[in-house]
């Protein structure tokens, strides 16, 4: 694998939108926390629970706007599978196994604290990584870290999000309506037919079909955001990396800024209105909160580092030659930024349990803050090349060579 290769325009665009969007997301979270704990708190929280067209505003945000976010995640996942780091199995094994560790170890930690209790449903919360936030923090370091680390963390986070999507679809499904689910899958089948047989290249038929699929999925009991992921895989792509004429590429390009600067900030405003009461410290010591804090703060970096080390030691894959184990640990620390995905899963895991949700969100925010700061400072001081590292200029990076 050649580590000097130029990062794609799409990848760089996503890194930049993630950097600025992450700052806006932090500001929205601070505003939401301040309003929720002010004299306006009751009115602010009540606003998100007002009903419009049969759903609360909060539900419209979490079920409809976030479907667009998941559409973007699906497009990024598809790009990685077709043209990116996940397109070659040998290269893909490193982020795939790293993501597996980053999912399994946090889940086991949470299960250890909550197994057999009502809060066991929160097992998926520490499994998630906020891809935009993690890459946003990494982008602040600029050229102090190797380009391969950015690609590795992006691929890892995409696979992590895929794991979260599977968890949401399988474990957080409410009462299932088989008829509506079949209708949603039927629309998906028609969209695939349009893509693969009829070769329809216009975007609007897919977007209309996606809206219909979202409605059927909402009625089916499977979380409606899954429709966004399915739609991403139905939209035509190109075998050429960064092909601007590809419908999939065009849509991904259009969605980057609205998702980063509108959808995710609104999600933060709607979901981080956490009331910090007198017993907030005790809430952080509950089994669910401890499972989240330790799962994200310790489970993520340990899982990512241990699984990656085992994979390399067993010969399943190898590190890019400009990466050292300290970089992998830094990526693991940033993987502990759960934020958006963790909050999203919290809402699904504890429907109607306001106090549990409030405490879980507090733990998520604290764990994500610590993980982000730890990852940033670790890589800031230890991410730059050392004299003991291999010199990329004097080494051969072809995949069939052993380093």
C-alpha cells in the first residue's frame, strides 16, 4: 500500500466539513445544556416534545432528519467499499478488525455492569463512534499526523457505524409489522432494479423512492433511519474514484455541508438538553453510566489496540509503514467519542425512561469530552514522526512486500 498517495478530494472535503461542523456541534451542545438548566428550561424542552403531523418535533429530528445523516453514512460506506480502503480485502482487514475490537470490548464492559438488569438494553451505546467528531479532532492536528492515520480512522469509523446500524436494525426494533417491512424492501428492490437493470442515472426517482421506503420503514417498527442506508446502496455509483458525474458522488457532495452545519447541530439541540440536578454525580455512578464511561473511555482504545495488534501478530494484516502503535492507540482514544451515534442509540434503548436517558447522555458527553481531549493531546505530542520510525522515503510500500 502506498502511503504517499494523495487523499481523495471527497475525503478531504469530508475532513474539512467535519472539522468546522464539529466546532458548531460543540457550540450547539453548550447552548442546549445552558437553556435546559436555565429559567427557560421547561419551555425549551417542551418545544421539542410538541407534536406536528403525528410526531413530536424530537421524533421528526431523530427519525426523519437523521435518515439523511444515515444516507450520507451509507454513501461514505459504499465509497470505501468500492473505491477506498475497504475495496481491497488485505487493506480492509486492518480497520475491520480494529472496529470489531472497538465494538466488542465496550459492549462486554457494559454487559459486565448491566447484564440481567433493565439497563442491559444500553449495551449498544458505548459501541458507537461519532465519525464526524473523531475525524474533526484529527483534522485539527493537520500534518502532525500521518495521512495513513486519517484514512485508517475514517475506515475504522465507517465500519464502526456499520456495526451500529446493524445493532439498531436487529436489537432496537419495536413491534414489527411484516407487511410494511415487505413494502419497504419491495421499494428497495425496485430501486436496485432501476440501478442495475434499467440503468437509471437521474437522482430524483431514487430520492422519491427513498422517501416512500422511509415511510414504510417508519410504519414497520424497524427504525426509519435504516431506509437512508439502504437508499445509499441503491443509488448508482462509478468505478472511478471521485467521479463527479456519478449520482452517488454528486449526492454525497451535496449532503456534506447540510449534514455538518444543519442536521447534526439540530440533532444536538434536540437531544442534549440535559437537566443537571443536584444528584448528577450519583447518576454517573449508576451501572449504566459506568458501563458507558468505561466502555467509551477504556473499552474503545483497548479493543482497537488489542484487536489490531493480534491481527498484525497473526499475519492477517499489517500496519501502513508510516504508522506506529502509538498512532493506533491515538485512533483508539478518538474512537471513544461516541456523541451523536451513542445519543441516538440511547434514545432507542430507553424509550419513555427520561431519567435513564438523561443520565446516559451525561455519561456520553463526559466520556466523549475526555476521549477527544486525550486523543488530541496524545497525538499532538506523540503523533509526529520519530527518529526511530521507518523512513517512508527509503522503503517499498507495495502490498506484496514484507516490511
